[in-house]
C-alpha cells in the first residue's frame, strides 16, 4: 500500500526518484510502524520496504524450533532481534542513514516513535523536533536505529526488553508535576494507548495550527495504515457464556489497546467532521483467523493472507480514490519540514 501511495506522489510531482518521505509532514508509528516511519523519513523508498517485509524480514518469523529457543534466557525472547536490527541498519545504510540520529532528521518530516517504557510504565516518545519545532531537547543524539529498536524489536517474549541507560525521559505525575529521569527499559511500542498513532498525528497538526483557516487553501491529509485486527463484535449469548478465565486472558492481552485504536479513529473522524480542511484515509483489515493474528510465527499461508489483504485494499474504491486525490493535488506544502 505504501509503495502505491509513493507512486502516486511521484506521478503527481513528476519526480520518479523522490521517495514518500519527501512528501510527508509527519511520520509516526509503533512497533512495525516504527520501522516504516523511521526508514521512510530517512529516505528509504517504500518499494524497498515492501521487499523487506515479504523477504528477509519475514524469514525471521518463520516456524521456530522451540527446543532451540528454550536454550535462550526467557528475557531475551524467542526471536533474535539483533539479527533483524542488522538488516534494518543495512536498509538504512543503502540511503546513507545507518548512523543517523534523531537530531539529524530535524529538517525533514517530524518523526514520532512511541515506545513503552517499563520504569515509568508509560509510553515514551522519541521525536526529531519539539512541539515548537526546535531541535529535540532530549535524546537528539540518540541513533534512529535505536529508537526503532526500542519500539519494534523489544516485544515481551518475542524479542525481550531493550536497555537504554542514556535515554532521558520525563515522568508526569497524576497532579501534572514533572521530573526528569535518566535510564530507560523498553518493551515494545504497542503496549500503551498509542499502539495506533493517528490521534497523536492529528493533535500535532492541530497544535501547529495547520489548516485551521476558514478557507480551503490549506488541507491536512492523514493517512493511517493498520496491520490487521481480530476484535469484531461478539454475539450476545456467546458473550454471556464466556468464562471468567477468558475475560482475564483478554484483559491481560490488552483490551484497552484494542479499544484505543477504535477510539482514536473515532476522535480523528470527529476532528475531520468539524474541520472540513482535515481528511482521514484509514485502511485496515479484519482477519478470519482470529487465533493467529497475535502469533509472531509467519507461515507461507499467513504471509499470503497479509499480501491478499493488501491487494484487496489497494483494489478497493476508497484506496483508489485516495490515489486519485493525491495525483490531483494542486500543490504540496511541507509545513513539517524546515
């Protein structure tokens, strides 16, 4: 999907060598979204990311020899994150960004990478700029690949925690007071509220006053790409028959996280409804195989399911309308780039 969007921007701009990062004002995502947002902001073509996800990236999640895995300490996870990190670093190196820091991306699109931090038990946000568009006040010298790793390669059980002794972060108390800490421990980006970052992106645009005028001279287009979900509405009687143990399992699995996706989409839809200059293009899919959506094992059938889902979305009217609208843009402003 991202490759198709990139092609539409290239056709509209008449610059086949441009990448999607050249047209974005904000790029944000958690977990696998951190890989995507970080690499495209650094200049990696979307087509290259497509090759990564269906090629060398997927190979690390093939059916696992658990006998071999149990020899690894449980805190380190079942999948070797260092090996995937090496491949992502290589992808960044293809565009000269293997050693890029957050501050190095200051003049490009604003990048926000959420990662769940275990000391504070809250989400930390790696940023390439502060809200006032000054250079990042904290962790500007932090490598981009490390920020991606903190969000994408630290999931519990799968990869294991990521230690970051030099990362600074602000703890906000319930009364609003704040204090600075140093030293963080990360466990994925998708555990907190901003597993989906669409509301975060919309708030960043609103806070900067983008497209807040009464005329239609300036527009904000928010493109949100999901990774599949398995939380359809349940049958009433079946819900009554659920065992308490199932509810406990669902609670630990992250019901609040699932709810946050729907509530964020609803919030941004409300923003768009009250501000005609804001537009949301949201794309996601719901699997028929709910027992496997959270599995980290990628079989040939599951990879095919992902590819088929993307092809179905691409062929649909909403996605084709998005591409037509991109090609028809009169001009593209870059308020997020300095």
